[in-house]
C-alpha cells in the first residue's frame, strides 16, 4: 500500500509510542535533515517510512504502523533476504519496527549508476489469508518497500524508490568503470624511521615534477588509490604490479614488483607492502594501497650491461566488494601466497606512474 499519512499528520505520534531518532543532542535542523520530527526537545520518527544511510556504511529503515491504510502489523515486516541476526528488527514496538544493518548485508544488491554506487534492498510484510470452501480472502495490508543507499564522491543519499502492493522487478547488476590513480610520494620526512611508514606519504610528486630522478637502491614510494568514491565497503586490491622501461605496460623488458598483492619473491630486494589503516587519517583506508621498492635499472638481455633507461611502474588494480564468504583481504605467506578470495563485484584497470630516471650517485 502507498504511504498515506499527510505531512502535517506525520509528526502526530503519541509520546509513549515515539522512537528516538538521531543522537540525543541533535538539533532541529539536523533532525529535519534526516527526515524525522522535532518537538522542541526531542527528535523522533514520524508516521511514515524513513530510510537513512550513514557514511560508515549502515542503513536504518523505520516503518510506522500508520504508514499505510489499513494499518500495518509491524511484526509482519521483514527483509526479503538474509537470515543472520543483523537482518532481524533491531527494535520493535506496537507502532514502529526498526531495521539497522550494513549496506552490504541481508541480500543487498550493488549497481553503478551515473557516478553513484547504489545499494538496493527490499522490505515486505507477510499477511494472513483466510481460506474458505469456495474462496480465500485477506484483510491485511500487503506492504513491499524498495529502497536505496547511493554513495558518490560528495554525497550519501537515501531513497525510497517504491512502496508497492506487488513485488517490483528484480534489479539488474551492471559493471562500470571506477577511477584509480597510481602516484609516487616524495618520501620527504624528518623523523626517525619515517622512511618505512605513513610519514613518507605526506606529500606527492605533481605532474610538473616528472621525470623524477633516483639513484640505485633509493626508495620509491608508490600509492594506488580509488578516486571520487565515498563507499566505505569497497576494497582496493592490487593483483599485479610491475615495471617497464617505457610507458606501455605491455612492452618488454618487465620486472615484477607485486604478484597477487604480495612481494615478488625472486627479487633480492623485496618490495615492502605498507599497511594502510585507520591510523593513517585517511577517510577511507580500504581505498588505498601503498608499497615501497628499491630503485633499479634494466640491463641488456644478452650483454647484461645496464641500460640506464627510464622506469615506469604499473599496477593491475581491482575494486573488490566483500561478501559473506570473502573479506577481500590479500594475505602473504613466506611459502605460498593466499589468493583465494573472489569478490562479488570487480572492476579491473591498469594504472601507471610517470617516468623515473636513474641518476649517478
């Protein structure tokens, strides 16, 4: 059934039936911005269907008994998929039912649409059917809600797409490009031990700085990152990183740096993978990968003499969507590499650095 409560009636909720909305110190403006009601002191949910999406990847759906005519039995409302505890109501009263769960859980589907990553799910109600000798009847509201959380580079949006008496068509999952960038940090730091830590990544070379000059064995600080995304649930993975002597990533010669996200074991000077976590003060740490290599030069295949050419760094990157069976975490072992994860969504691309020139000491 469609929502029938008029705007001016939405906030006419008896005090004993109210469910708090937002933090205790929420202001009237913020309360209104999250589609709730404010009585001068408290923020609470109105007689409607309210969908809220948070920047940390949670979705809150609140369905009021009075959101439809005839009124809903809120105990009959459930998510269409998901049997884990987080998919059950987080709270329920006679007048409201509240769901709160991660946007990636409970059967949520993911699509990409015009710069947005769109998470979509359904709520529906069960209903009682009376069966007689010559027919069957029902008197309950048949409630079906299609809702979305949409994440872009600058915004998080919650949308109620449809409230239908019949199930909506199944969504179609589409792949699309995501922007990924490889850049080099200049490694300028002034504290002890910072060469191997996050301090080395505080500033980066700009386009005007290339070609960058290095000497043999000097550290080269590499960062690969996802651009223009605020979705906290996607994970950047590096499948293969390598170097060439020309801008074309397919040209020879080549030298492996990372294989399946792990240091190339046949290199005497192993690539160092730098952890990126909450301590780096990045908004979305899972959108970043960092590693350090020691500068080298290619040699002639036949004479083994140094070529002293430019070096270009390339990475095959993928955006991984975690699922119930995989965390998208790439772990490296001394004897073997664990590359068993398979994500439910992947967007593959190859990114490259500017030129790095070997110079004499």
